[in-house]
C-alpha cells in the first residue's frame, strides 16, 4: 500500500520504517519541523514536507502519529475523500478522525518506542479499530508486520493503555526515583539492574500477585518504619512509599 506518515516522532519513525521494510511505499513524511521529516523520509525513500497543505492524495492510507493533543487539530485540517485515515494513540477516540474521511481507524502498537532504540514489530501487540469492515481489512493488511493483532474499540483500548501506563511509565518512574535516591547517597544505579531483570522475568511465568515480595508483602513493620525514617526529609518519596506499601498490603 501507499502510506503517508504525519509525524516524525518515536512511533512514526518505527512504524514508517517497519511498513517500508515490509514493502509498503511511504509517499510523504510530514512534520512541522522539516529536518525531522527529512531524517525519516531519507530512511524510507520518501519525500519530506512541513506544510499540511502539501499533503497529496497519492497515498491509500494517512497515518497521524503526533502528540495526542494535536491529533484532532491536524485531522480537521485534512480532507481525504476515498482515503483511509488512522491515528496511533492508546486513548484518543477513533471518531476524532471522522471529519477527514469516510474511512478511519486506529493502529495502536502496545510497546514503548524511542527513536534510537530498535524494536521488532513482529513481537508487538497491535490494537485495531475502524468504522467500516473495508477499513478494518486495510488496517489488518498494515498490521501483518505484527504476529499479535487484536480488534478493540476505543473504550477497551483506553483500558489497555491505562494498564500500559501502570507497568511501563510508572515502573520506569520508580526506577528514576531510585536512581535519584541512590545518586544522593553516592551509590550507582547499575547495582539494581539484575534485580530489575529478575523482577521482569518472574512475571513471565507467574501472576504479578504470586511474584510480589518485600516488606509490605511480608508485613515487616520495623523495616517499613526504618525506610520511612530514611525518607523523612523527602516528602514526595515518603508519600509514594506509603501509598504503594498500603496498596501492596491491601492486595496481599
Ligand atoms: N511513544 C510510545 O511509546 C507510544 C506507544 C504507542 C502509541 N503512542 C502514540 O503515538 C503517538 C505519537 O507518540 P510519540 O511518542 O511518537 O510522540 P513524539 O515522539 O513525542 O512525537 C510527537 C510528534 O508530534 C509532533 N507534534 C507535537 N506537537 C505538535 C504540534 N503542535 N503540531 C504539529 N505536530 C506536533 C512532533 O513534531 P516535531 O517533530 O516537530 O516536534 C512529533 O512529530 C501518540 O498518539 C502516542 O499516544 C506512543
């Protein structure tokens, strides 16, 4: 298929490259920053543009992969009769695209993407939603770059995205807080890496509830109090420690 990519960030970059490698043609790459569009266009044998008015009608599918907040404002400026328009957000409803074309949908890849970190699309679950059966068939054809394809409506996708925020964004933020805490105490973060790896590996073959360990799970009050004492001058981390300890206790 011929695909126009609108956006040149993390997802746009990986998706455009995966589609191009699978044999699709990338007609144009749009970004408000021409140099960003150019970088991706160069890698996908495409043309870079930085004006929405320059988007042509040679593609079959138009994929908007920009910050959630601007998907609608970009879509409402596009008129793509007879074409398919798609966004890649976990939470934005599919209907925001309804103004631009009679065929629209969502292609939400459930993975964390950073431009310079390579990913294999084959292993990434992709959640599809569309307003017509024909549109779903187009999406499925694009999604053949993945071995795990699911259909989900906007409400289900929002719930999947929320769970993804819990396991990915929140866990990573806890790594960040642990890094800051260790740095203040002149201890390097890398000492935690085997523990991070083992924690992730463990939930691959047991439930998260079964994998839970630690003072809150065991009810070791003296250890919990010792940790809170260490955090008494750090009100933010103190509060986070207390909230998570309470939650682990409630679910043990
Ligand atoms: N990152 C992930 O792990 C992930 C995973 C699944 C789905 N998604 C979804 O994929 C979409 C893109 O996310 P991303 O992480 O790839 O974002 P990103 O790397 O932050 O890239 C954002 C893109 O939006 C453009 N943009 C930002 N503000 C704009 C504005 N006011 N007008 C026009 N363009 C604007 C940026 O243009 P410039 O290059 O000019 O800054 C850039 O091309 C989002 O809907 C997100 O929810 C993300």
